[in-house]
């Protein structure tokens, strides 16, 4: 009976490469488009309608200097399990005319038919606000700066006006 010697392969050490997972420490700002809804990680849903031309009513003299104005309906839905208090609405934004390079700050108009604040919002309920902005004559891009929410989420909206 003959013995066959089978060579044993030299052991090879393989170190697997594992990709590093980068976990966000906080949620970054969310950006929505006019006419779309955004839901925060904390379950607050916000929708800013598409802009509509606005004919100012009951504005003070300073606010009537704008060549045109637009109005938005903002819908905030509380899908959390608690009442939301101290909500802040879109109070300001920035506007860049098409063909222009300058970005200018815009402020909310305060007409008699516009919203002035956000009431406390119980779970499962929604509130609608009307917000208007005075703009220059040419079309351009409007970015409504972050709405700050109780869950520290930041949501802004943008689009052509």
C-alpha cells in the first residue's frame, strides 16, 4: 500500500475591508419645492402651495412699493403624538431675478387677509396659513428660508415665481 503525500497549502491571512459607515449626528435641512409636501423625521408635514399672484389688501405704505406680489398657502399637519406649540412660519426669504446676479432678501407682507401666526396644533390636526411676499417685476427664483419646528428640523421651500 503506497502512501501519497498531499502537500498542505501555506495558510494565507485575509483581512476583509469593511467600509466605514457614516451616521449623521443630526438631520440636515430639508428642501421642498412649491406645490409639494415635506415630512420631517419628527412627523410634521409641511406643504407650501405653488405661488399665485397677489393683489395686496390693507397693506401699509411701505409694503405697497413692490411691483408685484405672490401668495402661498402653507399647510402644516401634525402627525406626531403631541400638541405642537411655538411653531414659526416662513418669515423671510431670498429672491434672485432671472438674468440677475444679485440675491435680495424679501419680507412677508402683512395684509388684512393674510395669516399672522400659528396656533397650537393638536395631534392629527392641520392648520393653513396664507403668506405673501413682495417681489420685483421680473420673474426669478424664490427661496423661503427654514421653517423651524419643535423637533429642531429645518425645512425650506423654493421655486420659480
